[in-house]
C-alpha cells in the first residue's frame, strides 16, 4: 500500500506513522516549575542530534508543562527510561494538573542536577543535564486539526552515569535495558542478546572501494 499523507487516507485503524519511525528512544524530561515544583514526563519524539557539542532534541505537542518550564528557566534533564522503570515512566505520562509532581506520583526520586537545577530520575542509570539552546515551531497540521509541535534543542552540559554500568572504560548500555518506543501502545527493550557490532568500512587509498574487518569490534574507533 501507499498513501498520501496530505489526504490521510491510509485505510488503517490508526495512523501508522509512529509505528514506522521505530525504535524511538524515550527522553524522560525532568524540569522545575516556576514555583520550584519538580515535573517529569516521557517524550519519544526525542533524540541526539550532535555529539560535539552534545545536543538533544525533543518535541512537545502543544505547550505542555515541560516546555513551559523550560521556556521559563532554560533547563531540563533527560533520564534514561529502562525496563525496570517502565511502569514509573508510564505513570509519569499521566495528564495530571500543572503543579502535580510526577516524580512523587510515580514513586521516583527527584535528584538535582549538577550543572542544572532541574531534577533527574534518581533511579535511572543515566541522565543528560541540558540547557535550552533554542526552540523551533513545527508547521501546523494541514487539516488544521490537532496541536502544533515545538521542538526543544538542548545543549548537554552534564552527564550522569551509574558507575555500576561502566566496565573496562565502556558504558554497558544493554545492561541498562533501555526502553524503545514503537507504535500504538507497544515498546521494546535493548538487551545484551540483541546487540551486535560492525566494524566501520575502511576506504581504499584511491577512494573507490571499501572493505570491512569481519567479526566483532576490533577495538578501533573509526
Ligand atoms: C512513551 C511516551 C512517549 C511520549 N512522547 C511524547 C512526545 O514525544 N511528545 C509529546 O508531546 N507527548 C508525548 N507523550 C505524552 C506526554 O508524556 C504527556 O502528554 C505528559 O502528560 C506531558 O507532561 P508535561 O505536561 O508534564 O510535560 C508521550 C507519552 C508516553 C507514554
């Protein structure tokens, strides 16, 4: 099948777009309200967009509390959501009234950042501390229905890693069991069994061919 997104006539039960943009990491966004109240919510329109300097983005459908707080004080954190914390992550997405602390609602610890005042999830094995770089308003939906998204760009100013997940100078990400968002109400998890390595191709001197060292990572960072 093929459909034109301008018509939206896909003939399926639900819009398939998010079921195909997969797997998406989940940025678990921690902010502080104007009154100093912690706020937490998951965002799967989230990703890293640069590593020098390290920068992340997330996208808010309408002006939700996280975006409002970031526009007010310029700071946020993104904690890693993991299999062990899936129910807490889900609970923190509840559309409770502004001013309700979703850390408390989900039974999580709001741990202050080092380079930002915004709190991270104390139980999460990793978190980025971010300062707002800029926001960008997305186009409104063609049919005029629904919310307009705003993308938030953050400069990562500090990174927390639970030392228990650092082995031989390498972060053991699969051991953290990070969640991935799929379509509908589906999720997946990154685990040691599903991770494999590929050596990056080496280009020949004449620039016209390339070869790959077979097998697991040879330890050269290409
Ligand atoms: C896994 C997951 C991913 C989500 N991703 C987004 C997203 O990318 N953008 C968005 O606007 N809402 C997203 N939501 C919904 C928000 O988490 C929800 O609206 C939340 O109440 C917003 O909280 P806030 O007002 O405190 O920012 C997601 C929910 C879940 C469970």
